[in-house]
């Protein structure tokens, strides 16, 4: 498989290293805190690839060699863009419009003269106007931080009573927004346009999220996994670079295993998939590892080893490799 090569990476504490990122296989960038992992991936590789797409010079390195055409560079920062106040997991995954159309087509909605817009929290019509469809209101406090409390008018339901009378599979729009991904996946298994993105969310370990949860409340790791779920739900066109920084934060063993399977699936399709991680289970599942260090700060920024897990475990200077041996 082709590989992307970065020559003379010198950003921040990086000491002019040369590294290779094979495509078509899962790549981990490892090392102790402060060794330069995120700098290499997010501040050298990502902007250099983006500059390459538009014919500009690389960033933070002397050269980047890209032997194949890459259509897009997807990073954690991109996953955070476009998250407005009213954006929810439902809308961010592209399920909102499908759900609204299905509810507007129910006999109850037709009898009440409700249209698609009445099932949206983004526009007036069917939402509770006291909380503007958020289910909560913010109370200003003198000399203290503002406090968020439940809306006393809609009682957290977000919509007007007549909208809540319209049911799909026995659920109102409020029921859907309060449900977890796992619960909704069971109820809407026969609704293809809802089932696929719900299954993608489950695959990346986000089955616990509520569909009405606002995007701004997600952690960096959750935003990255949400973006991954979107990639699984919508077929990718051409080859892309997927660069993730500690996506396993807060995940249990089973969810890490699911995430690893998803990343392997994307990599095996020929994409560049690079993960900055400390998680030994995820590291062990990678065919190619770039280990930086040996320590952090000025004592880091060097290439300790790169290659298979066996290469790292045979390297006495690699803290990651020795931790894998001891695991």
C-alpha cells in the first residue's frame, strides 16, 4: 500500500524527524505526554496535507510526499465545526429531517394540520417558545454564574402539547429526543434511514448518548467518534485522511474494541487512518506504530521507533513498547 512520508518535522519540540504513514492500515502515534504526538499529527501532518491539496507548501516540516490523490482531510477540529446551540445528536447525524417528515405524515399530524416545521426546535411553530425548544431555560444570577433549570411550561418536553400527540412507533418527538441511541435503535430498526446512522453511532461506542443531547456538550473524543459515525453512515468518495487525537477517552474495553473494528474497516478501504493514543489495547491492534519520545518536552520530539507492535516491544528505549510487553 502507498505511504505518506513527512520529512524533517520540526514544529515545537519535534527534532527534524522523518516518519512514514502507510495507507490502508491502522496507524497509531504513541509516546509519553509531551513527546510531540499531537504536534506531529495535528500541527504538521494535517495542515501539510491540506496545503498539499491546494498546491501550497507543507507546514512544520521540510517536505511531505503524498503518492496518491486524497480528497479530504478529516480531523477533530472539523468535527467540532457547525455545532450551533440548537444542534442535537439527531440533527448532527442527519436524522432530524427524516424523523420530522415521518411524524408529519402520521394521521394525528394531518388531522391537526401540522407540517414538518412543527417538529423542529430550530424554528417557531411547534416548539415551546419559552425555552425555544431546548427544554431548559437559563436564569441570570446576581454575583453568581447563570443557572440552567428545566422549563416550567413544557416541563422539558420542548414542544407544544398538540405536537406531542403525534406518534411514530408509539413515540412522540419528545420521547425520541430523550431516548438513548441504543433505545432508539431497537424501536426504529425497521426505519432504514434512521436505523443506519443509529447503528453507526452504536459501532463507535456512542450508544449511551441521548438523541436530543446538544452537540456543544460533547467531549473532544465524543465529537471525533460522532464524526466517524457520520463517515460510516454515508459512503466516502475517494480516499480521505482521518486523523484522530485520543478518541478512546472515557471508553470501556468493549467500546474500544468496537472503535478499533470501525477504524480497521475504514483503513482497509484504502484511507489514511491515524490515531494519537495512549490506549494499549488500541495500540496493539495497529499494524504500524510511530513512537515518539523518549520523554516529554525538550527530552522528547524524537522518533524512538516505527513499525509493527513487535518492533516497538523489541525497543528497550520505547516506553510504549515496554508497557506492551508488561501488559
